[in-house]
C-alpha cells in the first residue's frame, strides 16, 4: 500500500538518489532559477516554465536522466486545491524516487505529501496491467507514519466504493469492517437477519429483507473508556435498486456507491485508530441491499423504529435514512460526546452544491466555524446547511409519526430533519456525501471518493471533542 512513499532509510524502493522537486508560483520563478545551475535554467526557459498552474517540466541532462522537476502551483488567488495539487505529480511522473525540496510558503509539506498519495491511486483490481506510481521520499517528515495512514484510509474508502456490487454485498462490506477492526484490536459485534428484529432494529431489517444476503448492523468499539466517546455512523446500502419504487437505468448505474457513507465512516475510523487518537470510538455501519422481491417493503407500509416512532413509507427509494435511523438511535443510547453520520443520501444535495462539495448539518451551531476552518485548511471542504425545523411539516403523515420522504422541495434538508428525530439531545453532524468524482482533478482521480474525513480527522485531532458540552 505504501509503495508510493519512502518512509525511512530501510524502505525498499528504486535505486539511486531522489530527484528534487521544485514547486513555485509565477512570482517565485526568479528566485527558483537562482537555485538551479546555468544549464538547468536554460532548459527551464526553453520549456517556458513560468510557474503556471500544473505546468510540469522535467529537467534532464544530456544522458536523458532527470535532474530535477519543476512544477507550477499557479497564482495564490486561484489555487483552490493548495498543497493537494501535488497529487498531479504522482499521477504524471514516471516511476522513480522523488523528494520535495521547495514548496510555496503557503503549502505545508505534510499536506503536499498527502496530496501526492491521493494522486497515486488507480482502481485496477480487475485489470491485467496495474499501474506503478512514482515514490516520494517522506523519511524526513516527523509525521510520516501519520501521513501514510491518512492516505491508506483514503485509498480504502475509494476501493470500497469502486468495488462492483457483485463483490461488495453486505457480507463483503462486513468483512472489510472486520479486517480494519481486527487490525487495530477493536471489538466487533454484528447483528444480522432475523436477529435485527429480535434486538429491535426493524427499519434496517425492512430495507434489506428482500435481498439474497441478509441485512446487518456492524459495530466496532475501540479506545480507552476515559477518552471522549465518538460515534461514527455510515449508510451501507451495497446496491440500491430503489426498491418497489424502482430506479431508472441511468439512476441505477452508479448505485454500487450507495454504501459510500459506510466507506466514509470506516475510513475515518481507520485514520483515528491507526494514528491512536485519544478517542473512545463506536463505529456503526447499517448495511443492506435495497432489492425487489416478494418480501420487499412497499410504499404505504408503516414501519416501527428502534426509537418507537412509526414511519409511513412514502417512497422505497428513500431507504438510507431508514437504516440510519435505527443505527443513530443505538449510537445515542451510549451517550457519546458527538455523533457523526455519513450517507450518500439525496440527489437534492447534488443539485444544491454539486458532486464535490458535501453539505453538512449540525445541531450545535457553535461547532460549525471550527469544522469549516479545519476542512478548508485540509483542502477537504464542506458547506454548512440549515436544520430548518419548519420544513419538518413536509414529513407529516396522517396515520404515522412521520413519512420517510417530503416531496420535491429542500430534499437534503428534510432528509436531515428526518434523521434528527433519531439522535436525541446529543451533539450530532450529518454529512450528505456523493462518494464519487465525475471527473479527475489533481489528487482526486475519477471514480469513488471520500469527502470531509481528512478535515474531520484534523478537527478531532485538535481536541475538538473536549470542547463539546
């Protein structure tokens, strides 16, 4: 997994010294050229290197061997990716060993290394030929292990989302969670099939009962009792047909990614455990396949929930909030300092903010500015949306406590308000993620993607849980 990083002097990698990488902005080219010898400067001028965004020049000697790499960060005002833009290099450079020797003053070297690792990714598990990526020497970084752990967690989340549904059903997703849990000596508990009814998870059971693999709730517990308790909850719908309200062909095409919320939660849990943050972690993955068969739940059904509220089914394609409802209720019963859930929940969120800027909702306004600060600094941005309680009337039912869908208006808001009914009075955040990059950008290959978790990791690491009342 870490073949794209040289961690220390003992790390096996390519022979020879590392090739230096110089990154600068247009305003820094003059100073950069002072660091190069005359021949290198002449070569750079011949290639018209001006430090423009993602301008890449490989300076070679007469023997064709690379002497150094010049890379443009572009103007500061238009540099939306910041140090994550280093991911462009790992996706473009040929195999070999490289090292950052100059970065713009506003680029942190550890974030540039994370960007490099994020760009060194290709989902080629089903291809005969697999890509070899260049290696970055990060042995001088004090937090090299942490950087590698963060990148590995991102890759895990992407792999889970990219895996086709025939190989990523409920059983496989449970297995992936078990592997992570066993790696970090977490305790593992699984409730599946009819036991979901026995232990009062009726909505998880209803959503997944029509599939050939049983629905399940997977829980991991990790950390010391004296540390603040954090619950991470993920929607794990391994494929979503839409149920009886079946999706169109175009809508169903990407529904392998409907377990993306679980991938986010598991990847963040891996970051926390691998880097031994002082957290008492409770991970809950609500896993099911939303299929169509004689046993499928139907529009008009009324379901019970773990919290005791009844839900009229307005649309069987609004299934993710149902499985999350039971999982959030369980999480809240253990009185965590904070609950965070992730879900590929609504198309309305994509209409509002597009595919790569996830909205998040929080029932503690005082937490929002610091979350925004850390996600922005990590170049892992999110956008706060309102828990506008007057809109809950859209979920009113004349024959049940609520409906599971609220019509065409403010769909991501009403979905969040539905979830709010199951979290009690504790602090809670909900992230409505897309889980997919429709097109590639530096550090972000097209395909499965995890959003917000790097920023949240930094926020949690800063001691944020200790500040929540």
